[in-house]
C-alpha cells in the first residue's frame, strides 16, 4: 500500500521527440512516494523493417522499481523478436492476428525471462509492474494493457477508446483468481495486491498445474486494435493510475486538448497534467505520455491570449492579497482566489488546481519581495545607536584625560 515522504519530490523528468509524423512529450514525478517506481519508453521509428512503426509505454512498478525498469528496457525487444513480428513485411498488409500473437508472446516471454533471471541469481525481489503501451503502424493502433495503467484515444475532441483496468474485483479477473485458489479481499488479490495482471509479482504465480495466464496474477496483456484515420484529430494519452485516480478520461482529454490550443509544447502540457493531479491530492508516482498525431489540435492565438490574461489576473490577485491585505498563508491565498466567481477560462478538467503551481511560484516570488522590502525599510529606519554610542564612548574616554591633565 506504500509509505509516504514527509515532503514530496516534485522535480520532473521530461522527454520529447518526433518521427513518423508523430510528436510526443512525457513527464514523470515521484511525488509523495518513498521511491520512484514508474518507468516509460518512447520510440518513433522502430528498428529494421518496422521503421514506420512507433511505440509508447508506461510502466507502474510496485514493491520496487526493478521490474518496471526492465520492462522499459526490454519489452519492445521481446515483442519484435518474436517470430510473428520477424515475419512482418512492410510492403504487404500484416496479419492482425499474427501481430496480436506476437505482442502476447512478447509479454509472456519477458515475464518468464525475468523470473529465470531472479531464480538463477537467488534473488527474492518481490516487485512487479503494470504495463500499458501503444504500437502505431501505418494503418492501425495496437493498444496493449496489463494492469491498471491506462491509455485513451481522443478523436474529434471525444474519448473514443480506453483500455480496461485489470482490477481483482472485475468478474472475469475474480473468477480466475478464485479458480487458482486465491481470494479477493478489500478489492485486492489475497487482500494484498491491487492489480490482477502484471509483469513480475512472482509470489502470486506459483499455482501448480496451471499455465502462466491462469495464475492468481496473470502477465497476459489485453490487446485492442483500432483503425487509423488521419482525417480526424488524434491524440493518444498513456498514464499510470496516479493520474487516473484523480482525473477521469474525459477530464484528462478536455484538459489536454485545451492546453494544446494554448501551447505547442507537449512537455509543458504533460507537466501541467502532473501538477494538476498532484494538487488534486494524488499521492502516487505519476507518469504520462502525450502522443499527438497528424490532425491534432494546434495553437489558437485567441486561446493563448485568454490564458495569458488569466495568468495576469491571478498574478494581480495574489499581489493584492499579499501586499495590500497582508495575507501570506498559501492555503488562505488559494481559498481567497477560489472564491472569485469571475475568474474566467480556467482549464477544463483541471479548474484552479491547474493554476496552483503558478500561484505557488507567485507566492514564493512575492514573499521574497516582501522580505527584501522589510529588510530595506528596517535598514533605512534604524536609529544610529551603534555609531553614536561609539562616539560618546570615545568622548568620555577623552574628557577625564583632559581633566586629569588640568
């Protein structure tokens, strides 16, 4: 269930790139967790005969980061090294069934490989990881999910597809767990693990006489295929449950689409999503990848101008609260701004939480200004006691000497 830091780590890791007509930006942040257990992967243009394919993935580790890290490093290779992927020819239409088979085999092969590695090294690593990834070919999207990280596809401003979270209380998942001799308590496998599918977690994969996909926890991915349609504006978002726990599919979609009309920098938008979730009280690690395909929204000068005006309005309000009303407490400032019914054009899906980082930055800036102003005033208004006392002391020393001389 995880322990928490006394103070969150809010530094972010960022990455961006482009290729095959695709742009992407990603962000990850440790937050309140004791350790950063998320990992990610992004590749535009796969090696060899898959140069027109791209791959994006988010891995949400638990009980350590070793499995999520290895998944980020090795899962793509495990997939493309299968015989089904090796047989793919760019000049011919691929068999969708073979692609699905190759993806599934890649997951199972990697899970088995990591297990053998741990056993051969007598390692008792109990970590595991969810995995959500998207493979893009010239004609299709292959959404792949194992666990409760999630990916959504936005087309023409609407969420038209979402992967399904694999939770222990889902009927099919619960049936497999109980058939394998386990139980679901407090919505967890045997009262402990909150996901019913993952890579790693080998202590839940020891039931004799059944295959790897029939264990208490299965490494089998769920694969969904969606046709590409370049005439529509398309955005794909992948994120771990630290995001989805506090924002719905629609919240994230409307937020990202609106921010894409304000800035073309996907890293900035990814950071804003992470910050918004943080201020919506997500206490988990957070990772997100935003993938913009041809036809994705572009910057709208009017929207950008409105956002700039909103930021100026917030700055003026924070300045007044701190310099004129002498309200310096951060929470009090946020509460006062939140009470402003006329605050326009807040990002949909994020609300004031989407501007909380701006408010905190302004708060820190103005506190420093107030401190410098107070120090300056104190210095200017201070009585000249130190110099005068020294002068008096020197004069007193001299007077007795002159009297003595007389």
